[in-house]
């Protein structure tokens, strides 16, 4: 009997499949370039092909696989070296960008930051709220970054991006992450560019360390 016996648990089943495959990628059991076959994973996890297809789509959004027309789904794992490079570089560049941006933040910007922060703090992190949190986190950083008067610097920061790996992976660190976001907001209110720069750099590097710790924990199993 397949797991998804009704439409009511469709979201749960997709999350289950996504989590299973994601873990196999992050712990290195699935290698770069390896093909993922829907039928094989459906059989392995005792589900139909539909939730596997949806899981592949979610993993592509997280940049852990690539769906190539006429070729299928290919594993493109993010490594600890990737995380080190992306987050270290972003900390340097975004830290400098927000320092330049602070004098140009308006009262409307500060209100937007407050509203986004409140929504983030009220959100309960789960597989079902991953997408909402990713969007809120993106919006929070974007409000400050958009005020930076240096367009080339903004473009470089935006080109790096932040890995959209599901926030639920780091839910154990969520209170810590939200304190960091609140410290960033407080720094904007105080109008201290150095404090804001330090708060943003600390937050980005802390996220990097948490991701690497999570990957190390997976490898222990």
C-alpha cells in the first residue's frame, strides 16, 4: 500500500520524500553527477511518482539537483567548501554594503524591517513554512541592501545569493538566528554603520557554521 492514501497528507508525503533525498545528498551518499530516477525512489520510499517529482523540484530550488530536459535529474550537491566560499565572501561584501546603505535607510525602510522581523519571529519553522521563511529572510536582507548607493556592490552581493536549503534543517538554531536578525534591526535604529556591519557579518558567518555543523552531524549517522 502506498503511503499517500489521501490528498490530505500530500504535503507531508512530499516533505518526507524531500527530506530523505536531501539527507542522502548532504551526507555524501549521493554523488555529484549521479542520476536520480523517479521510479526507483518511488519504489524505495513506497510512494507514487508524483511526490518524488515534486521533491525533485524542491531540491532543484535548493540547488541540490538539476532537472535537465531529456536527461533527467542530476545530483549537484553543495559541499562544505561551497558553503565556506559563498558565506565568507557574502559576509565581507554584504557587511560593507549595509555599512554604506545605513545613511540612506528611510523611516519606511525601518518600518518594513520591523514588520518582516515580527513575522519571522512569529513563524513556526517546519517543512510546510520553509518557503515562507526563505521569502521573509530574503526580504529582510533586501530592504537594507537596496539602500546601498553602490550598484556594482549590490549586484555582486545579489549574484552570490544565500543557499536556499530548507530552513527547517536549522530549526534547532532558530532562536539564535532570530536574535541575530533582531540585533541587525537594532543596529539600524541606532544608526551605527560599524555596529550594523558587524551584526550582519556575524549573522552570515553564524549561519555558515550552523550549516556545516548540520552536514557534519549527518555524516555521523
